[in-house]
C-alpha cells in the first residue's frame, strides 16, 4: 500500500467522521420531498386499492407484521446485520468498504438498508462522492424521524429484484407464484 493511498484513506475517514458528527447534532428533518419519490394510489369507490405506483413502478405494499420473522432475520443478516443498532449508517462497514475500494481495488458496498432506501427513492444511482454524502445525510435524518420497522417496510416495498420487478410482494408473485 503506497503512502499516497494511505493519506487519501485517512483524509476520507476524517472528513466522514466530521460530517457524521455535524449531522448527528443538527435537528431532524420533518419530512422528505423529492421529485423522484412519486406515489400514486388509485382506489375504487369503496376505498380498496386498485393500483399503487411508486417511482413509476407498480408495487404491492407489504405489511411487515405478515412476514415470517425468519425471512426478516435472513434479509438483515445478508443486507445489514446491524440495522436495528445503527443510526442510518455503519461506520465499520463504511471504513471496510473504503479500505477495500481504495486500497485493495476491490468493489464492496458499505450502505445500510436505510441508505439503500434513500438512494432508491430520493437519489440517483450515480457513483459519486456527492451522491454518497447526500445519501448519508438523508439516512441520518430519516432515522431521526422514522421507526426502524417503517424504514424496513418502505425498503422492502421499493427494492429492485431484477426483471423490472420492484417490491417484495411483486417478487414473490413473479418468481414463486405466491402471495407474500
């Protein structure tokens, strides 16, 4: 590992820590608004949902209470094992990702479920430092004004499962011909 890479790595760690500290002491946002996060719900005359569009994708919302706890445990183990313990970000995971990406030249993700939800609903998929900092900021703020279960539910409703399938319920129907 070259000295130049070590210095860059240390600078990124220092800037990230300062940024996180500033965010944690600021007041939370009350709501999120974005042109990307568009929700359209069409109801029939009896207020039954006929169609739900989220970011132009048809989704069928899930209820976290109806999911098998084993499924939730497996998902969290794979995607974000510290989900119920962090404040929207996972510092060891971020540093491990930075270390792997910068020093080992390996691609690895450091985003939490909260960060992934923010990226999928409010930001672009651009791989830029600016987008990552916005993602971190919004994740911290979302954690300050939402419950973990609400964030997990929203994440499961918007996550991409391939084949233009968005949301867990739609994925269950498409891949397994089962209702979640």
